[in-house]
């Protein structure tokens, strides 16, 4: 089903599979035993124990090597460690290490690659293959943050949004902090219909339905298909912005990047809910459609479109409009892609060093359109690979033009007639 390809976007990665818990899980107010860390890397010793950090506020940051959201947090965590120094200890806990085959060489290589790619040097100890910690603090979603005060008691189990200086300082001062607690649901399997056979709650057996809910706490997030007896029976989209739901439903009708989708609605917040913004949870929705087996893909998407239009009172149409574009028009000098640099790019929001290396102009334009709020058009005829170091804010047009000029590439700002998709209130 082609409309699913490329649409699977996890808000926070999910760890699946049955969990073997060697100990009883702990919760807020419980005292944490003096866990021995038999496997530690990126630290002065290869072993340690929890009591080595007694008296400090401890944050256990559970992560895995496949979780890009987790790795993107490392620099933030490291900066907090340096800021609070002897009053705080952040420990990176590689969870389910045996399942992911994450060991010291693999982890150290990852940290070295992070340093080479972004310049970030991570000084935090990394604990791996620790079934006790996995057992005391089981989780479905990662990153997963466990807060332990200086007396060894659990004072918080949260999402990474709460790991901010104000909360850390307050807990160091012994104050009571009201953080949004993380609630992992172990009775939910997103590959199965919600609320059936105890999956996330009780409900009467359902054969056909469409379901729209608000944000579902503890469910993680994602888009995928439902399959029963080997046959396609529907789809789900969990904890998504209305923009994401619309793109899923109108995948064939919206063949453009996001920067060619225009919103003409009273409340853009419910379309552009931002990850990490607590208010955004009010503007994320879950949708599930169950249909009889063998229903065609187009029929399923049509049903979803009708549901979105009916519930959210929106309409979708294509138009030709004159809009601002950025146009790659030519080469001012020879741009030689450095041979030492491998082909690749990094334009993620929090990456300090953004770049595109060893891509032809067409490829550069496609990559930029994934991240730029302004459409990018290529008119350079060459297929030679080019390279460019980009500014931190790629939506700062002047800085972006300067970066391309340094790379010998002309980038012009123009207004052009382009086909766009308009989402509006009905």
C-alpha cells in the first residue's frame, strides 16, 4: 500500500516485544536499591553503582542506538550536566541492550560519530545491558526519564520535555515540582485495533468503525495499517497533528512537500502541533478506521477523508498561486565536493552544524524542501555533485544565500506561479 510508505513517523520511538522483568517495577515515592552497573562506558571506570552518586539529583535517560530522538537529546543532557555539575548526575541508560545488540564498541562508535558530525562531546556515563534498571523502570516509549533525588527516592518518571533547568534546580533545592508524568501503557499493541480484546481498554466487539479521539496518553504515536488473517482491514494514526492526518488521508492529492501546502484556517495550532510543546497535546488526535477485508486502498482513504472533513469541518483543493520560492540558478565558481566528506546531509532542527555533501543540484533541492518553509526549485543543469555548509536556521534566507554563495552556488529569491494545496475551513 504505497500511501503508507514514507508516512510512518514516530513522535517518540516505541519499544515493542514482551518484557521479562527480573524485579518489581518502581514508581513515584519508591526507594531505588543500590543497583550495580556491571557494564559502563564513556566513564572513568567500567563498572559503577547507584550509590556512587548518592546525594545528587540523578536522571536516568533511557535510550537505544536506533532512536534518533534519544541521540538528539544527548547534547542537551550534557549541557545540563555541565551547568549543574556536582549537584546533578545524568546517566544514559541503554535499554534492552541484548535485543538491540548495543555494546561498548557500538556505543563508543556512535558517540565518536556524533562528535565528528556535530562537534558535540558527550561526557555522560553510559550504562548498558542492565536488566535491573530495565526491570525497575520498564518503558514502552523512549526517551524515558527517571528522576531520583539525593535520598534515593523516585520523584519523577517523565517525558524529556520536563528535563529543563527550572525543574532540575527546584528538585536540587528540595522543592516539590509538579511535572507531567509519563504513563506507559503495557496493555496496548498499536498493530491491533484499539479497545478490542482488552487492547487499551474494554469495548464491545467491533466489525466496522471509524474512531476519532484526542491525544491518548501513554500510547506513543505512529501511522500504520491494520491486518487480520493476512488481509488489509484498515489503518490507524495515533497522536498525530491534524496536518499529519490530512497528509495521510490525501496522500495522492497532496504530492508536494509541506512548504507547498497553504493553511487558510482560523486555528493553525491544531494543524501544526509541535513536539515538545505541552500545549500541543491539546491539538493532537488519534484516528482508526476498520473496514471489511479486501476493501481497496482508495476506498479506505476516501472514508478517512470524509471523516476528517465531517469532524474537523475542513476542505482540500489544488490551486495555482504566485508564491515566494528559492531558486538554484547557477554556479559562480567550481564547487568541488570534498573527497574526504561522504555523501550525506543533516538538517535536523537542533543540529548545530547543518550540511549537504556530495549531492547533485536536483538532490539538494529535494532535501531542502523537506526542511525549508519556502519551496526550493533547481534550475542548474549540471548533474555534478555539489556540497554546501548551511546556517543553523535554514529559513533565514539571507544566511542561506550567503552559505550557497560561499559554495559557489547562486540562490535567488523569486515569486513564481506554482501549484499548491490549500486547506481551509468549510
